[in-house]
């Protein structure tokens, strides 16, 4: 009888412990969020530029370090209300270096790629402006 009573008690205790396990109630820990890290704008931009394979740079092109300096400048000027035409008319913002240059159609596309990676909220404005001028 003692063995039967002990066995019944053990089964009931085991059942009680199982019932107290994670039942998804309020005491349950929320599942960990599996969020991927935000893409690095430099990496995203350089990959897009490489895929574009600009004809302007067949002989000599910019280094990655030279190239990634432009999009943050463009985004700042666009957010300040300046146009793509303003960027392309100002030597500070035109994508050109000591040993390399960019044809205007490539520069226009480059600005689109830069805004996609660094300030995507400005991309539609850039594309609309370029389309209005027949450039995109």
C-alpha cells in the first residue's frame, strides 16, 4: 500500500509539475526577436555601384573610400532642399576625383544609388526630378 501510495503521489506530483511548465501564460518569456541587423549603407552602396559597372570608370575609377564620401553629402544637401541639378552643378558634390571622372548620366545614376543606400526617403524625389528633366 505504501508503494502504491508513493507511486500515486509521484504521478500526481509529476502531473502538477508538468502543468506548471510553460503554458504560454503571462509568466512565459516572450520569444526572442530575430531581427537582422540593418544593412550597412557603405556596403550596400558599393555593391550597387559595382553591379552598375559605370562606363565612365572603365579606365580609371574611384576607390571605395573616395566614393563613399559623396552620398552623405548628397543626402544632406537634398534634405536641405537642394536639387539634383544643384548637386551636379557644384564641384563639391559632383563625383569626380584627382584621377577619375564620371559622365553626367553615370553621375545621375550614382546619385540615385547613393540615395537608395543612405537616405532612401529621398529616392523618390531624386528619381522624379531626373525623370522631369528626361535624364532617368
